[in-house]
C-alpha cells in the first residue's frame, strides 16, 4: 500500500520539476505556442443551440466550427461582411471571419485584424503565401492561414482588408499582474483554466485565458480575455518601450501610444500571446518580410523576460 503512494508522490514531484525545467529552457515557450496534447479529441456536438450574451443568434458546435461560415453574433457591431469574410470560397479559402471573428478581434490563437491598414493586411497575407512568414513552432492554425493565402485572389483579399481596416479596434483584454495563476491545460490550441485544480506560480510566462471559455469556443466577437503577467511587467515594459538599453523607441515606428503609423502596425491592446509570438518569431527568423528588417535590430537583444514585459505593456494600452 505504501509503495504506490510513494511512487505517485514521487512521479508528481518529478512532473512538477519537469514543468519548471521546461519553462527555464531556451527555445520557443510552450505557453506562447500551445500544442494539443497527444490523443486530443474535440468535444463532440450534442446538438445544443449555443448562446452568448446580448445576442439573439444561436449556433450549434458544428456551426461555430464550420470554416466556411463565420458566426455573426452581433451583426449591428459592424458593416456587412464581404462574402470572403463571411463564407470564404471553397475549397481552400476559409472565411476570414471564422478565425479572426466577424469584425476582427481575433484571439490569442491567431491575431486581431480590426484597425490594421488594408496595405498591411494584404502585405502580410502575401508573406504567408510566399512562405517567408511562419511561426517558430509549427501550428495548425497558421498552416490554415498559409493554405488560404495561396488560394485567395487579389480582389477577395482587397475586400477583406478594406473591411477589417474600416473597423475601429477595441480592447478585449484585462492585463492582470500576479504571482500565481489558475492551472491551465491546452484545449484545442488555446489555454483553458483547469476547473478546481487550484493555482500555480506564474513563472516567466503570460497566461492568457478567455473570460468565459464557452463564449470563446462559440467565437463570440465580444469575448474577453484575462492576460496574467508577472508582477512589475507593465512598468518594466513601459520603460523598455521608451528606450533604455534598446537604443530605439517602439513609438518611433509604431506611433504615439503604439496605435500604429504608415510605417508599422498598431500594437496597443492586442493579444500579448500573439504579440509575444511575433517578437520571438522575428528574432528566430521564422517571421520575415519586406518590412521585417526594421524589427530585426529591435529584437536582437531582447530576452524572453523583456518580450513578456513589452507585450504586457502594449496589451495594457488603449487601442
Ligand atoms: C483557419 C484560421 C484562419 C483563417 C480562416 C484566416 N486566418 Fe488569418 N491568421 C490566422 C492565424 C493563426 C494567424 C496568426 C499566425 C501567428 O500567430 O503568427 C493569422 C494572421 C493573419 C494576419 C497577420 C496579422 C498581423 O497583425 O500581422 C493577417 C493580415 C491575416 N491573418 C489575414 C487573414 C485574411 C484576410 C483572411 C481571410 C481571407 C484570414 N486571415 C483567414 C488564422 C486564420
Ligand atoms: C524602426 C521601426 C520599428 C521600431 C523601432 C519598432 N518596430 Fe515593431 N514593427 C515595425 C514594422 C515595420 C513592423 C511590421 C513588420 C512586417 O511588415 O513584417 C513591426 C511589427 C511589430 C510587431 C508585430 C505586429 C503584428 O501585427 O504582427 C510587434 C509585436 C512589434 N513590431 C513590436 C515592437 C516593439 C515592442 C518595439 C519596441 C521595443 C518595436 N516593435 C519597435 C517597425 C518597428
């Protein structure tokens, strides 16, 4: 009887140690590139009509997962979606509004598009297409983005880009500085809190989770997120962004309050997990592009902790 208990305690301890060890290793951090566990299976659809707050619409799980039909929970929030955003074009152009949501807030698993310039949106899609923009860790979601970028026509892309550029960006993230975070697991490429599992130290991580997992799964465009960041990150990020040892100011290109300029996209109030991936990918070379050279000297001397601080700060700004 004593042996199994001791064995269990021992393997739990070594698991915990392995977790801490993985966090301290070099290489792309797992929290920024969540990968589904082996044997992962999506929750089956039991036919229930799903609802989200302040919407008269209802969709099944199968419908919210359909890559050719963006669930439009709040049609009054945005102008009519161009066809390519709403339904895409079979077989390879998945509807932009499914992953990036109907009016473009996106989520930590992809990117927000609202408020970006149409030129930037077209340029980035072209760079996915030529293969110079990828992630440091292969990701299913990005593979789909790459696949559709090869099939979308210039006209369709222009319509989608003009649409997302016309929508005013809004903040959907609460940045919370903390020492401890809810324990999480990877669920369909995103981090979800493990109900009743308690808390653990945050360590050098950002833990960005949906405020309400079911609304997020439903692709509610008004879904909100909590981004837990290490204590002191926002102030440290503000100082770094304003120069200190970087020799550059983020605002020199990204504009006052990082709202964006003709040179560089806005980075205020956007998913810190997505933003972190980009800094990491610029540094690793996984993300390249016509204008990415401008970011090269910026990221060269950034540590993981610096990147965490910078994106905690940018996420805390108003768009
Ligand atoms: C299957 C999901 C999916 C669909 C559908 C999709 N995207 Fe994406 N998109 C992604 C992912 C994932 C990323 C972010 C990759 C990363 O983390 O680097 C992305 C990133 C982008 C970016 C880069 C944003 C930035 O700030 O640099 C643009 C632009 C973009 N998508 C445009 C589009 C357009 C236009 C469409 C429709 C024609 C579309 N996407 C459809 C998954 C998708
Ligand atoms: C010299 C100009 C310049 C400076 C300084 C600069 N950036 Fe950038 N940044 C860019 C450009 C240009 C892009 C778009 C790159 C591309 O087209 O691939 C970019 C892209 C980014 C992105 C990805 C945005 C997206 O939508 O995917 C992030 C994140 C970012 N910068 C963060 C920062 C931070 C943080 C700083 C300060 C530490 C900073 N940048 C300083 C020019 C700059």
